[in-house]
C-alpha cells in the first residue's frame, strides 16, 4: 500500500522519504526508554522504511 501512495506523490506530497519519517518510528519502535537514544534511532528507522518502500518489488 505504501508503494501505491508514492505513485501519487505529486498530488499528495508523500514520497518514500516522507513515509519513512511518518511510519519509521511506529513500525520500528526502539526498546530504549532513553529519549536521546530514541531520537538517534529515528534516522535509521526512516531509512529502513524508505528502502523497503523503494525496493518492495525486489524484497517482496
């Protein structure tokens, strides 16, 4: 579904990076209770979700 959202990014402004920002922390919640550690993880969570969306045809 997220890949289909990116197909309409000109209308909805939701590209793979933006979707990664929104869904990364939700899908890959850090077990760390420390706020600073969680903030540091957001960058990598975003990147993983972005790569999953961009490469869904290869991965799935």
